C-alpha cells in the first residue's frame, strides 16, 4: 500500500470529473463564460488605458514604434513555435477522460516548455539578424520570456476552460493586466526606458501563472513529460494546424515588421499606435467563440445536430459582433488615438479607421476556425492561412512604399477579409449538412452603415457618437429580426451552481 498523499485538490477539482459539457448547463455556462471573459478582458483594457497614454507619450512615436516592433517579433516567434498545442489540448481535454487525458496533458506541457525556449531564442536571433539596436535586441529577449510564460499559463488554464470555469480564467487574465499596468505606470514615472518597460511582461505573466497553478492543482498532473517517442505522433497529426496558427500570427504582424524596415520611423509609430488598438480587439472573437469551443468539440464527437446548430449560431453571432466592433472603431478612432498618443499621434486615426474594418474578418475567421479544428481539418486551415500570408505580403510590399502606414492598414484589411472568405468556403464544404447563415452578412452591413450614418450625423462627442451608432445598429437588427436572443440570455442573473466561478 502506498503512503503517498494525493495532491490537495484545487477549486475546480470537484467538477473536473463531471461531464458538464453533456448537460443542459453547458450552453448557458458558455454564454456566461463569454460575458465573463469579455468583461475581464474589458477590465484589462480599461487598466491598459491607464498605462498606454503614459507609455506612448513617454517613449514618443518613434520609441513606441520600437516597443510594438519588439512585441510583434516575440508574438510571431511564439506563434511559430506554438505548435497548435493549446487549441489541440483543449479539444482533447474536452473529448478524453481519465489517464489518457492526464497523459496527454503532461506531454503537452513538456512540448510547450521546449517550444517556449525555441521561441525566445528565435526571436532574439531575428532581432540580431535584422540589425536592430542593442536595446531593441535585449528588449525582444525579455519580452519573449514574458510572452512564453503567458503561453504556459494559457495551457495550464485548459482544465478551467474545459470545465466551463471561465470566471477563474478571466480573473487570471485580469490579474496579469493589473500587474502590468501597475508596473508600467511606476516605471514610466521613474523614467525607465525601452528594455525595462518590455520586461514588465515577465512578472505580469508570472503572477497569472502562479494563480493558475494554484487553481488547477489536483486536477491535472503538473510535472511535464519529455518523451520524443510520444511527442512525434502527436505533433505529426497537428503539424498542419501548427503551421496554420503560425502563419495566421505571422501575416497579421508581418505588416509591423515591413513598416519598420521600409517606411519612416514616424510612419512606423503611427501604424504601431493603430495596430496596438486592433491587436487588443482581435482577441475578443477568440474569447467569445472560445467559450463555446469545448461544447463544439464534444458535439462533433457525439451529436451532429448539436454541432451543426452551434456552428451556425457561432457564425451569425460573430458576423454581428464583428460589424459592431468595426462600427465603434470607425466612429471612435479619432478619440481613441487622441487619448493614447495626444495631438502628435493624430495621423494614426486615419490608419485605425482602415485597419479597424479588419476586425469584421477576424470574427468570421475565428468562427470558422474552431469548428474546422473540431473536425480535424488541419490541412484546410493551413492552406487558408498560407493564402492570407501571401495576400499580406503582396499588398504590404506593394502599398507600404507608396502609402506607408495607410498601405499597411489596407494590407491588413485585405488579408483578414481574404482569410474570412476562404475559411467560410472551406467550412461550408467540410460538412454537406452545414448551412451557414450567410444572409446575416448583408443584414449586419446594412445595420452597421445605418449606425455609422446616425453617429456621424449627430455631430456629438465621439463617445456619444459610438453610443448612438450602437443603439441604431441594435435597433435596425431588431427591426430586421436578427438581434441575437443570446445577448439577453447571457445578461440574465445567473444562479451559482456547484461553485461555478
């Protein structure tokens, strides 16, 4: 008889063994999870709004361009070495149980750690080869450590996501942003420069990692496994998806690198200001749709009708949400840029109005990606994202030398719309019984144009213009019978059951 004591179970241990994904509670929990994650993310953005203006003004347009360039490089490196690990691990966590699930998770954790090391080394190597300054190279290194720590924390949060415990996930994200904001404000006041400000990512991500470790203890093994014989079959299956994820991140952020190499430093600063806003917002579709991903993955295995219905609703909701976010950016771009960068950043507003439209494509692309991943259509995802990269390179290399920051924004928009269109076509062909509600696209665009006209014609303060435009948008959708009932369901008071957080 072994005398070894079992690890003390964390706050979610009591529900990990349950099959909440198979119960009627799964749908409401997914809706509530979307609200919690978006709410937590919104809280994080409000915190970032405290530090971002100080950061941009402290570094200046040129210095902030260097800051965003370093972040873009390490994010690209993280995506190139992501290996599709987190998304695949969540899919398998939702569809496996017992020892098989535990074995998969410890090997995924081992893969995650090795790929993180490669990501940091790769990002530093690129910065050296590109001939960046020593401060930017060192800043890239410390930012890389922070981003890779965050990637590990994301993998360890899978037991929380897989059991629909999105309150804890949102809490960890909010903690990371709170630590980041506090440190950035403190360092700016102390006069810190580029490297110190980029290093903030390390303690911020570490705080979220420690909280997540405490939450998931006892729900999954926390000791990574390193066995190449086990890894190779896993990586062989997911390799096309891993490349697809890498290409997706590369093509979106490649414009930052191209602008930094081709355009003037001032234009790179304008584009970086716009890009930073859009980069924050493009995480929203992943948060919203990702809350339903465990349900989609389980339904694909067990219930084709449920899978079809969930996919159709996710697609329509993503179209409506994407147009609404783009509407807000069109009306509020000038105000956002003024708050972030002051009068010196005013030219970035025109860039943001162009690039903000790309969010529509991002929502649709994410809505198609998760069902395709559930269907294991890894090669189709690879080809679609490769197409997006080609579109980005062709447009950016053609337009940036002429239009500089605006040309890069147009390239981003073209790539996102091309990817969304391609993935929509692929998803329609993946299942013969799947009828995507494409009629929602023209309806959303008509409502969006009505909201844009109403906001602009009001001539009020930009925040009020956004509010008026949003009300008109919702009103037109209601008149056309397309206002999503899920909004009301998600906002209803929720009774806590079994310690839901």
